[in-house]
């Protein structure tokens, strides 16, 4: 069956960068878009962007443009989300997701603290 | 920027019908997706493409669309349906996606 397995929790200092990975299995990874979504503690879901896993094309929410980069390595069925210049309000659980089929990773907690 | 609007909360008695709405300008042209999220868990897709129910989702969950409003209906609400519900859709160019603010469903 389809699985999206994300990398483990991270603790970062303000100003640093974090790179979260999402390894896919159980389907042709070049077929779909991969979306990234985050959820701050006690808050709602926030769409960050998508990557076309075939072409590598991307679209980022305006809020994150200039700070987020989404990439993929099709040879290992993995997509990446890197967020730079971290602030304390970037503390959240970050998810990769195939929106249409409804497949989500387990989430990666990123904590930004000095 | 594009926005989807949901009511913050909906309360319904056990066994009754719950309706959660989501409004957005592009919804007549773009599909909406509905997610259920329980505390500490990843979201679960309950309705795809306005009205399609994924495999494994109970029949009491249904979706509909009318103009700029999409609606998630839960018929015969069960205690386990108490959760946060989010709609998700794209703007008219399908470049940017957005979640509604979420609706907390309380089962009385």
C-alpha cells in the first residue's frame, strides 16, 4: 500500500535551516504532486506548497516564498522540504501529502528554540 | 490571497445530521477536499473532489457543491466523529492551494 515516511524530529536555533524528507512507496512517485503542509501547536492546517515530482516544478504559498525550497530525488522516491531563516513561530508539525488520494506522512515535529 | 471560509464550530446531538460549510470564490471551478483530524493524528481524507467518498470512509459522510459553497454532511453522527474538519481547495489557476480555517465538530 502507499506509504509516506518522513524524517525524524528536529530542534533548531532561530536563523538556522531545516530539511525534512518524505520517502514514498507503493505507487509511481513521478505521477503525482507532493504537497507540504504544516500545523503549529493548537492551530489549523497551513498549506506551504507543492512540487511536481515528475518535472520538479514548484509552487509555494506567498507566505513562504524566499524561505522554502522543495526538491525531489526520483531515484530514491524522496521529496524534500527545506525551510530557512527559522523563527520561533515556525515551530510546527510538518507533513508531506498527496492531496487527491489522501495519503499523508506521519508528520515531523520541528522545534525552533534558542 | 485566496481564502476558504468555514464556521469555527458546529455542535450536533448524537445520531443527528451535521453540516459543515466551506465557501470560496473559485469553488465553482475547483474541487474541494475534506479532511478529518483528531488530536495527535494526521488528517484523514473523508471526501475527495467535492463528493467522492474514499474507500473505508463510512457512508454517513457525504459531500456536495453549490456555487461558491461546498458542504460536508455527516448523517447519523457518531461519537467518534467528534474532530476538526478542514476543507482544502485551489485558486482558479490551481497554482496556490489553501485550507479553510477548520471547524470543530462537537457531538452532544
